[in-house]
C-alpha cells in the first residue's frame, strides 16, 4: 500500500478526484440547462457521469495493476534450478513462439525471366550500391 502514496500516485489520486467532481458538476449543470428548456442538454447530462465513471474505472484498474506488481516484486524469487512447466490448455497455442528458419532452395528447371522484374531488381541494387543517390540519378 505504501507504493500508492508516492508523489506520482498522489498526483493521480488528486487528478482522479478533481476529474470526477468536475465531470459530475458538469453533468449537474447540464441537467439544470435541460430543465430550463434546452433539450440537447439531456444527452450531455447523461454523458458527463459516464465520463466520471470511466475515470474511476481507469484509476481502479491502475491501482490493481500497481498492487499486483508490488505483490510480484515482494514475492520470493523462484528457484532457478526448477523450471515451471507451462500450463497449456487443449487447443490453445503458446503466446510466444520461436522463429522457424526455412532454408531456401534454388529454383530448378527453366525459369522464364520477367524483364520488368529484372529491371526493377537492377534499379533496387543500384539504389543499394549508391545510398546517397536520389531516384532521379538512376542512369538506366
């Protein structure tokens, strides 16, 4: 709990309270305008409390995340000799996979070369060989 009373968190708590009070006040103001005859204000009277609820939701989610991180940091480190076995449900796939290297085999047989493709590849190799050149400097 002490981690939620750092200067950064105090600023977040104050910002949350100020925003919620302001949004609810704006909602009340819109209700007073709506009862005075401004029918458009009924929509705004509904929106401002929703905005206040969203601020409370985001603040609560951040508090839970900070408490979870604090609990993880205070937990004793796991024994490095014992690797935990990953729990994989049936039909699920791992979140992180190792990259797979694929060897490329040269094409065999008669290959019909596309002249436009060959010209474009030549242009790209020229640009690669001349890094300071502009595309308009291409001689071909």
